[in-house]
């Protein structure tokens, strides 16, 4: 029976031979977890005298920032008849016609959203049309245009920004309105 170098020798002996012949080469592939033997490809590489392929390293653990879901709709992208849920941050540079429930929505200057949206924070530099519910803060930048039925916790409209339609705050009871005869009634929305 013929013994070729590296086929039937022990792992320690192979490593010593490899380190003596090529000091920069990585160590020989070790046993696999499932079989306890070296893989066929590693054996073939060793028989040819080639350096074995390094084992893949596991991906680093994801941090909280990386784990958050983020959807970016790039320029020239059109998304129609969609329902977007469980999205932490939505960035729109194209056009979306959708129903959306997210934590943060950012509409770029080139972006447009048409539909029903419910978010915690909305920043609008582009266009929004439809029903918008912002649980915390709605920010409309100078290039932003918002129209439709808008409900918000707090609103910031920078000079040049526009908001039109049925607009109101969230959570507060309907304010009383004084009538000419001294009677009070709830404002109709």
C-alpha cells in the first residue's frame, strides 16, 4: 500500500510538515464537527500540496442598531399596492402607494407617499398625500408638502413647508367652542 504525503499521516505530523515547508500557510483543516474526519476537499488540497481553504468565520453578533429593521426605497423606485408593517425606519426617495405602520418615516425631497400611514415620527422633505397619523412628532421641512387627513401629537413646520387638509391633534378631547349665545359645544371634526 502506498502512502502519499498528507493522506494517511496524523494531523499533528501534517501540521509540522506544512509549517516546515511553508511557514506562512494556514494550519491544515481540522476535523469537522459532524464526522470527526477532515473533509474530502481538504484532503485533496493537502495531497496536491496546496494550502487548505480557511474555515468560514461566524458573522459578528448584531448590535441593537443593526438589528432594527430599515427599508429604503431608492430614487426611481415605484412601489404600488403594498402593506408595510414591522418597519423601524422607512426612507423614501422614490414613490410608494401603500398602507404603512412604522416607527420612523423619512420622505426625501424626491420621495412621495400616497396612502394610509401610522408612525411615531415623520420627517417630510418630499410629498405626502392621504391619511397620516403621527403619534409623536411631525416635521415638515421647507420642501415638504403634506395633504389629506393629518393627525399628530406635535407638529413642526419649517418656513416654506406646507400642510393642507383635515388637520388635528391626537389624544386630546375635542375642545369646546364658544357660541354667540354663550353655549358650549364640542367641535365637529
